[in-house]
C-alpha cells in the first residue's frame, strides 16, 4: 500500500516513473532518505497524509513589492501609472506644468522633451486664484463649475462658523399620546442656515459658474436668494436690504474676457478682502470641509431694481443743468441712470465701450482715450468712466483731461464738510500725500486701500466719506456704500454750487483749501 502511494504521481508520458520526494515530514521533522528501503518503512498512519500532499499544488511565487514612486496629477485624488504619466506629458496635459514629476520624461523623444521645456518656460507658473479682493481665474482652465462650487461651499462654512447657535422651541406642548401618528406624513423642517444672496455678471461663463455656486450653498444648508443678472453695487444693496448673512458675486471684473471669479460679502454688505476673512476662505478651501447641516437649503428669486433705483431719488435733485458723457459697458447701470436722468435738467450721452480689462489711471488706456476723444469733439461739461465692477470711476474735464482722484476727493470732502462741519474722512496713504494742505477742522484717518479696510475704517471712525487714488469713493448711507451712481450724484451736487466749468471748480477748490 505504501509503495502504491509513493509511485502514484507518475508522469503520463509513459517513459519512466519518478518518486516524489518531500522536504520534511511534520511528525518526525526529518528529511526523507534517498534509499528505497527507508521509503517503504513509513508508518501506516502516514499514508493518507502523503497521498494528500501528492495532490497539493506547489506554492505560488511571491509577488514583487510595488515601487515607492507613483505619479499623481495635481488636484486629482488617485495615482496613475507611468505609462499614463508619459502619455500626458507627450500630449502637453495642462496639469503637467505644475506636477513635481514633469522632469521624469522616461523614453520620450528628445524633440518632445525640448518642446515641454520651452512650454514651461514660456507659460511659467499658474497665477494664484485668490487675489486681493476675491477669486479670479481663466474659465475652465483654472475655474470651472465644480471648483467654484467648492470655494462657495468653503464660504458657506465660514458663515456657519459665525452663525450663533439657536434653539427651536415647539409651537405647542404635546402629550405622548397625542404625538404624530406613523401614518401621517411629516412636514419637512425649514433650513435655519445662513441667508446668502447670489448674482452674476454679463460674461458668457457666469451662468454656468452660478449654477455650481447655488448648488453648493443649498447642499450646505444655506437659504439662497438669487438676483440673477446683476452688478456688484446692486448685490451689495440687496444684501443690506434683505439682512442676509453673506453674498457671492460671480464676476470677472478687472480681468480679461476669458476670466471669471467670485467676490464675497458678509453681513451688512461688508466686503471680503485680503486681511479680512479671505485667507480663512482659502484655508477652508485647501483643507476641505464637511456638511454643516443635514437639512438641505432653499432657493428663491428676488428683483431689487425698483427699490434700488428709488434710493437715489433723494440725491438727484436741485442739480445744475450739465451735459454729461458717460462710458460704461454695464446694461443695468445704463438703464438706472437713464431712468434717473429722465426727470433732470441734465443731458446724458453714452459712449459705448467693450467689456474688457482696463486701467482707469492710465491716460493711454484704450477706453480712456476713446472717452477723451469724444469729449474733445463734443461739447460736454463733464466726462465719467465707470468700470465693470460698477464702483470704480474716473472723471474728465470739459476738455477731455483725466482728473486726478485726489482732486475729486477734495471736492467731495469740501461739499460734505459744508453740510457737516465736524465730519470725519478716511483716505488711503497715496491720496493723503497728494493733498498739500488740509483744513485744521477736518478729521482725517487712513485706510490700507482694500475695499474691506475702507469699509472697516469708515465703521470704526464713523466717517462720512472714504476716498482713494484708485477711484473708489465711499459714502455713509445705511452702511458704508461704494457705488458709481452714488458717486456721480455727489459730484454733481458739489458742482452745482457754482456755474464755472469743471476744471475751474476743481482748481478753485484747491486754492480755497487753507
């Protein structure tokens, strides 16, 4: 019987029979002898064990350990193989420019490697998404719907952090027996999350971005109020009017046509800038966040134009009849001014300019030159250029001369000081240095130049006006407000104290300052 067991595993070729040899026997833990006699002297109880091991499969070879080096594109969650890494390099994949492994070219051709190096040197490092006043990036290349939704969710997380915890008491006391039956449908609980106002500008990419922003806010339990197509100044007004906790504006202002971005407001229309909560939003965006509430948010629409226009009626009255030329690409601003000037003695003329990046401080800017040429050829008393953010302005004399903003600030402060002798003003450092002499009864304070710091300094010092050399003029309304239409109203009111041309009024205001 033992002999049959040892010769069971014979090859089927039929040439000869091999005797299976085992390395060790578990019971004796000793090697099998090569002698046939010793092989036939195995204990009877071991025969079935030897038969079982004769049919056992040989051990599989050990797999080689994976290499420590792996490839992962920036912004992606999962690693990729070396083959995909090389194929993306050869196809000039955009994320390869920022990849730490872009120098590992493997067996790519020298021509491809040379083109990769030339492309990296020409394009350089991608610009930072977070700027001094918000978020800006090229649509789809740097900011798409999902990226905008992620940043909007980070902003909503910031609002949830500042939202006080509130308990909700039941409307009426119920006994356990009178509790709601299982068959009765339950009413969905209304979200108690922060209220956020959203809007978008006229750029073609904005509707796609606002869709992701609204979805992220609702998913995080926010109550969304959608203004639709709007401008930043109207969004700021609606945030205060609706007593919302925050606002998001989808806009690419101060950038090229291919750009898009986000701007944020806090409660009472406080801007979010670098040094004022913007770094916190960036930190939450980079570190990630979770859902602040299991209850989804809501969304409704609101149309603020009627009440927005009515707030300016108290400013546009008793004005000197002037002929004004205004260059602006924003349709809502043009419609609002047309509505306000319909009952005024002033004559309004529009100069068409495209929606593009411009520098209002540069006399050689194309839009600045276009308005100057119009003023030189047409008989106008005042020229005004409104930037795409509906807040920044530049003024021109009757001859087309670009007026310095510190002169406009001085004109406005003199008019406000005549009405309020003990008024407080806030200026940036550059504008303050250009004012040679300041009346001793003027109370001046400084701000750092950002929108958020201008707002903060006005609130802290209870100032009635804040100006800057960049063309942003703030006035105290219900809250500190920066609006190009409001700036125009105050400039026209200051010019109405005299019948002299604009250039003479500005020069005389400088001379009258002791």
